[in-house]
């Protein structure tokens, strides 16, 4: 997407320096795994020296003031593009949980402060919390993507990590139907009861009603993920001369605050901080 780049581990420091200088409190890491390292069992997800773990070690040492958010999900590592293991044609929930626990403990060992499960398996918050505690990571927080919809707006992200073209079928057996609202509240209640510290709603702008309802019902920290497709829409309109970049960017972000968000995960972070603090 315009203004968004994949980086090598060694090149990361330059981007993170910008974020640190602007006072951005946390960054989220996602891996673009070479196709040769992907397989049906997501083996690379459990490699304690994989891209995410090595990036986390480096960043933690260099930028102790920035919180690191690590993604718990298998889709960057599977050759079929799904967030879980496939057994008899279905994503196998419980077998996937064991992988997510190991993946999360590896990330916490490497210095990740906040584990953010984006996979939507059932029961993963409780399982990951127990696994982290057993490994001594009692301070590692859990930001649950509790309300994650099976959305068309993830396209550019899937292109960037190479999970899109390979994706067999869709993710509708584990991500939510965009028509459902109450289901989001059930998912959030379940994840909070299992130990989630914060809740993520994703995508953001098309689901502002969900953000508001979750905030009012549960009064916990709620985060919006302004996903790749949302960013891409605004940037495409800007590039066509149809929208004003700064005004559209800030209006889209203010909408999240108005809806009740405690924080926003966005591809605009650096530009928005520059604009707000100039
Ligand atoms: C999957 C994951 C996705 C995103 C973050 N984690 C895509 C998907 O569910 O296929 C999308 C983020 C974005 O579009 O910016 N674990």
C-alpha cells in the first residue's frame, strides 16, 4: 500500500526510531514468511528464532520504551493460509490451541509484551493465559481480537504476508459473520472470562457500533484495528485527488475515539502522530 513497507529485521530500527520519537506507545509485528518456510503444519510458527522472535529480541534491546505486540495466529506460516491446522477439511480448533500456546510463550520469551491472538479459535485466551503463567510470563498482557469479522477489508494484509493467493476457501468457520452483533458480545464476554486484558474490534470503521456496544457493556479497554483495506480505501481516494489526506485520516481516527476506543492500531500511526504533534 502507498506509504507502507515490509522491512527486514535489520531495517526495522529506522521505522521504530520514528515511532519512538513521536511517542507512539506500542507497535505490532507481523511476519512475511518466505514460501519455502511455509507448510501445512505451520512449523515455522514454533521456531524460537523465527522472524518475529528475532525482531522482538532486537527491538526490546534497542527500544525498551516501546511495547511490542505479537500476533498469535498461524496464517503467516501455513501454506494453505488458514489461522489454524486443517484436519479432514476443517480448521481444527483444539489442536490449534496447543500451537498458539507455544507460539505465544516463544514470543514472550523473546520480549513481546502483549500477545494479541488474531486467530479466532475458541478457548485460546484461557489456554494462552495458562501457558504464559506456567512459563513464568505473568506480566505478559493479552489483547484479544475477540470481535473479528470475516471481512473483505483484509486483502492488502493478506497480499503482504502472502496468505491471500494461497487461501483455500474462506475464514467463515472461525471469523464472525458481518451481519452479527450479539455474537460479538458473546465472544467478548467469553474472552474476558478467560483472562483477556483488552479487547480488539476488527475491522474498525465499518464496526463502530460494535466498539460502542462492547465499551458500554463491559467497560474494559477497547481497541480498534483500522485494517489494511480501510487504509487502502482512504489512500486510493487521496491518490485520485478525491479526498484530503490529513483531514480524512484524522476524521477516521477521531471516529474511533468518539465510539469509545482506548487505543487505535493503524497504518496511519506515524503520519497521524506527526500531524497531531506538529
Ligand atoms: C490473521 C490476520 C489478518 C489481519 C491481521 N491478522 C487477516 C486475516 O484474518 O486473514 C488483517 C490485518 C489488516 O488487514 O490490516 N491472523
